């Protein structure tokens, strides 16, 4: 708890500059007795005299007063900066914390870090991978400043900026009838046993895609990682379905696997950069840099992806 007020510190500084109580009182537009009482209250609190007062001689600072004065001026200057409208929002933030959905991280984390470190060498950039559910909580609690995710599970309180688009893929072994196709439709896999991610929002989203075409799929496995999903599909456990599309046609257990893009337009999902509040520099510029990176990658994520089969 502060026992010396900013107003009292202003009085001390004014007297030191004016050289007399009467002159300082005129500048401050207060009575001389009120000013004298305030100075006395500060001296009583700090336990030292700040001024030497001798009749007919200008008020001068004591040795302790000469130590006290610059500290008071610094505190008043800091308070003035805090009181200025928009001051903190204009001050550059030295440490920026990014959160990236763990499903997106393999394709996005390293390119984003490289680009931001080149564009903002004076800013410390840290990044963590998070789940759908955790990302929103960490944004709201201030544990991360920006979150790269699919536009799922975010309410209207979040700011969103489109970064790219992503289409889902199916994962099938080479002898599957769909393996040689350049594109497949959700209706063609609606009756197959499906392998999906085990994240709740991801599962609900996939079910919504099928509901839009009037179908209810059967989920046979919920995989904790994309590599487990691909392995299960390659071993004939079902048809994998995911938005993540790692390169390579061999699973971790050494089996060939093919990917085929889903062609339903309603299945294309925005990748967004989410934030929870108005942010100081350099966060607006960082958001723009990530969006520029996303625009450059967008063709490969969606349009170019329609010609890939794995």
C-alpha cells in the first residue's frame, strides 16, 4: 500500500523547481498552507527532511532531498506514461508466444518460426503445440498470444484471420479401389469403417461433414496420432480420414499407404490465426506475416492437393 500519493510527489517536485512554497503554490493553484502540510506529510513518512527552510532564504533541498527528487521525478514520469491513452498498446512486446494446433504443427510450426525470426530478429518468439480444447483456454488466459488452428470450437469473442484452407484426405492401402483416384467423395466412404483422430472437436466436425450429405458414418478406430491412423489404414483396419497430410507413401511400420483428397466443397476447412484481445506491436505485424505465409502455401494445401494421390 502506498502512503505517499502522486499528488504529494508533484508538490515536492514543484517546490524544488520553484525554490519557494509561495511560488510553487501559485504554479499548482493550491494554498501555501495546504502545500506546506503535504510536504510535511511526505517528510514524516520517509523520516527525513526534504527541504531546508530558512526565513528570507530560498527553500533548498537537503542532501536526502537531492536523493529523493530524481526518484520522485522518475515515478511521476512512469505514472504519466501509464496514464497516456494507448501507451501500452504502442509499446513493442518483446516476447511473443504462439500456439499451434498439434495436428497442424508438422507442416506449419517450423516455417512460421523461420519466417518470424527473419522478419523480427529483435523479438523473442516461442511456440507450443496444443490440442483443440487447450488452445482456446490458453488464449483466454493469456498463456499464448496467437493461435493457429482450424476454425472449430472458437466463439465470437475470438478474433480470427484466415491463413489458408485445408481439404481432408482419405488413407487407404494400394489395393483399395479408391487408391488410384485423384479425388473421392464423402458419399463413397460413408458406409466404410472409418479411422478418425481421437480429439473430440475433430470427431464432431467429421460427423458434421457426413450429416451434411445425410449420412452417419461408422467409426472403428480413434487414433491418437496421424501415424497411428495411417498404420491402421495400411493394415486394413478401416479407411483413414484426416486433414493432416504428411508426405511419404510408407507408414511407420513399413507398409505402403495412399492418400486421396476429398472433393466435397463443404469439407474444405479454414485455417485461422486466432487471438483473444487487442494487441500491442509487433503482434499486428506478426499476424500479417503469418497470413502472408499462409497465402503462399494455400495453393499447395487445397488446389494443388487435388492432383495428389499419395
